[in-house]
C-alpha cells in the first residue's frame, strides 16, 4: 500500500538528470575553489624572504636624557592679618503718623498691641529692613507682635 498522505505520485524511474541540472553543483564548487586558491596564493607579502637575501644596514636609535636642574623653591609669603572691629549704628526714623481718631491711649503701650513703647512703627518687616532697623528685639522702638512670627521676642529675623 502506498503513502495515503502523499499528494503527488513518486517519480518514475527514468534517465539520469539532464546536463544543466549538474551545472548547479559544479559551478559553485568551481567558484569556491577559485576563491580558496586566491586566498592561499595571496600577494606574497606574508611569505618570508629567501635565505640568500643580501644583508641590509641596521638602524639603531639611542635616546639620551639630560637631567634638568631642580626648580627653585617658591619664595615664602608673609601674610599680615589685621583685625577690624566694625560697629554699625542705626537710627530708626519715626513714621509720620498722627493718631487723630481720639481712641489713642495716654502713656504705656501704643495702639499696636505690645509695641516696645517707642515712637517708630513698621507695618511689615520689609519696611523695618528698608529703615535699617531689622532685626527688632522686644523693647526696641518699632517692635510689634505683628512683626514677630514665632513669638520669641525678636522680630524680622
């Protein structure tokens, strides 16, 4: 019984393959042999010279180093240190503000609620810094609780 899965019948025995079919194998084999032969032959640069080659002059390179004199030592540098004590005196200018509302208090603390009792008033820390009075401490002219964020007695830190 034959193979039930075969879709084409097997080739009938007959004459050998035609001549052109043999060239499929012969031509690539000849090309491979040609490339191998060229690779083996090369251009002759890799081959050693014959033993009867004429002697050639040899070149010898000699390098001579000269020692340089040592570099002079750098001169010592003397640095004079001067201590300067800087004292900065800042005078706070009173703000031109008049209390005409009639609700002002006499003596004691001003209307800013916890001011140090001075005649200066700063609306914010930028104004105090612009006047050169920052940082302000409790009791200084212009100190106010509204300028002291953390309540430690130092405003505009």
